[in-house]
C-alpha cells in the first residue's frame, strides 16, 4: 500500500459516511416512526426518505457535511503508520472536490474558509495497540449538534444524581437545536479533556448497544426515558422521540473532581469504518 492508495481509500470512506447511515441508525429511526403520530411521524418519514435519496443518489445526507473527524486505532507494528496522517489529509481534500463536501474549515483569525483542511483539521483521535493492523473510522461531525456539547466539573458529592441532572438540564437547553432525534454521548470522570474525549468516542457505539457495566447500562436507560418524556420530539416539533440513544463511557477520576462531558449527535449519525491489514488489504463497513 502506498500513500495514493490509502488516500483514495480515505476519500471513499468519507463518501460512505456522508451518504449512507449505518443500519443500526436507520432501524432505530424506523422504530421511532412506528411509535409516533402526527407531525412527529411526518418528520421521521421525511428523514427516512432523505436517507433513501442520499444513498441512491450518492449525495450528502445533509448540507452540513461536518467537520472531518477520524478515529484511528493502529497497531504498533502496522507497516504503513508513517503515511496515515498525510493520507487522511489528502483523502479529505479529494472527497471535498469529488462528492463534493461543503467547505467547513474556517480560519479563526480571518474567518475565511479553506475547504475542509485547516489548523488541526481534519482532526484525528489516535489509539495505539499491540498488533499490525489499522482501523480508520470517518466521523463527519455536524456543527448544529456540536454546538450543544457541554462540560461541567461537578463536585464529587453530587455523584451520579448530579450527573443525570446536568445531562437532563443540557438536553432541555438544547431543545430542537441539534436536529433530534439525537444520540447523546456522556463521558464521566478523568479530567475535563478526558470526559469530552470519551463522550465523543461513545458515539461510535451502535445505537441500542448498552454499556457493559450494569450500573451504567441502567443509567443509560433511565436517561433515554427521561429525555424522551420531555416531548421535544423529532426536529423539536413535539413527540415521543427526542433521543434514539444515550451512550455513557466512564474513567477513573481525581478525588477532588467529577468531570462530565456531553457530546450530541444529530439524527444523521454518520460514521463509516475500514480495516487495513499488514498486506494493505482493506475490509470495508467495519462499524
């Protein structure tokens, strides 16, 4: 595998993530539609029609094609490690021209757009493990849902009751802004940066998959029920389905702090993955 082959593969991965939603998301939206009536059902029908058209026409699911974000899990002995970062950058540039993607990288000082590549963008979340393979997940993150992210440093005495209170208050504030029904990622513990990192990483988990920690799985279900009882509904127009799922990840914390990060994903829960083995062979649709 050379840099061009990998960058072409990254471009194809971005196209997949931008035009086709994973089956778990589509199934959750269909299930939600069956549970709704009136305008909530109409909104979900429109969303599902949009998903069908995007897939058939190979066009982006949304005009906001997102900040190009990647999660890379790479083995320490992967032979092509040295070309991953540059290949992702070139793949983003290629997909921007060919799909096309909206120009979503804006310079902080000048306010000028620079395609989808700028300082620290595309952003790569790295994870190194023992092995000789690599998994790359494309995760285009829309701005409307990203604006509903939040971080709070709770006092340890507030405990999990305080965590749930913060999440619920934030989702009330969010209302229809993140284009519900959403998937809400919650990171608890670590430090401020760790809480936000694991909150966003939790969004990679398939809709409907519970935490392996029994107490956390129960908390996820409680939050799903509580948020959906708010009546915000699809696109904020009222209904029973405000969230498709809540995913919680946890980390050990300092005795003096209880960080909580919230990362919100809109109904267009876009993600696509590929695995590359030591021989440069690609396996698609790994997420």
